[in-house]
C-alpha cells in the first residue's frame, strides 16, 4: 500500500475494484424470508487508506458477496456518539459526512449514493420506540465508519443504509442496543457494528508495541469463542494490552452491539478476515 497521506493514485484500488466487480454486485441475489435472519457483523472499517489497499477491499467485497443482498443496513459507527439516540439522514442523495482530515483532496469527492432509506428509518424508529426516543439529523450522511466498508461490501450502492448513533461508550449500553435491534435481522436487515479490533496510534510511533495489540486480538477471539460476554463487557479490566490496543473505548464498543444483535450473543462468532495492518488488527467478525 502507498503512503496513506500521499498516494500515487488516491482511491486507485477502489476504482479498480469497481471496474472489476460492479456488474456482478448489481446482479447479486437479494434476501428472501427463506434465507432466515441476516447475520450481525463487526467490521474493522479503516480510514481513507483502506481504499488504496486492494487486499482489504477484496476481503470486504468477498464478505459482502458471501451473503444475500440485504433489504437494508443499519450501521453503528465508532465515529458518532450522541445521546439521546439519533439516526442519520435517510433521503436519497444525502451527502456523506467526511469526518477525517489531512488526507488527499480526492477522498472528499468520493460518493456513495445509496437508495432512499425512509422506510428503514421508520422501521428502526418503530423497533426502538417503546423504550427510546429517537432524533433524526436529516442532513447528516454516513460517516467514514459506515461508508468506507459499504463501498467495498456493497459497491453497487443499491441497498438502503442508515446510521444509528452510539448512546454512550458504555459496553453494556451497546450490548442492550444490539439486543433491541436483533429482530430487524429477521426482516432481512443487516446490523453492523463498525469499529476496529485494535485502534492504537502509539504503535505507529513505536512498532515494538505491536505485541500488546496481538495479545488483545487473541484475547478477544478467545472470549468470543467461549461465549464470555461478561469479560468482553468488562474488557478494560480483563483484556491484556488494552491500554495500548484501545486507549479510548469508541472503536471497541461497537463489537458489543454486534454481540447483542446476535441470536445467541457470544456463540457462533466467526472471523471473516483478520490480519495486522499498520500495526493494528483489522479482524472482522460475523455472528449468526
């Protein structure tokens, strides 16, 4: 991958992916009730340089291709904390929210024009209405925690997508929110927690710290394999390497949303793909 702040062809790998897969992506089979519930996903979303990494893009694309095309997608991203709960703009043509700085100007011109999602916003509001007030920010489009993985997983941009805020950074609160969203999966709606399995800038400055990220990654995989939701909720006290791997909570707690939305939280978690990029684990998980 080229220098992320000075790429030779900004988003060149993404352009190559589109040229190669767009016809197949448009023709992908749509979800039907006989398929059963859609899974819940945890995606390590990356930043604009993801669009210059052909391997990462291919992994995301293959993951999206492995499932029926959902009726709709609800994403909770590490980059939007708002209480009370809020939902993004759902009208067709709502502009993306370029919530990053210091990158090549090309990244601020990229579009992801998904279809009108008004029906989906109403369905999410109805699902949460009995316990939670929900505000809509009609001019807030998808942030990069949502639109970058969607660009690769569903490059035809033919699935309605909305973003839901994190009500707090409390892992238990995200677990409960996932539980509230679980029923949407039965309607062919994909529920995604978008964060990063490890999110350490310290490792950029000192590559010798990578062992902390690797230890945290291995611990999280083991805890999910054992169905140890309690330890995952209490990760700040239980996980090795946590001070380096997650100095802040924002990129880990979306995993708890994914666990909550799963049919049996903590059971049947599978790695969609996982490796170290720039010192961090990009492990992404799927749960039935």
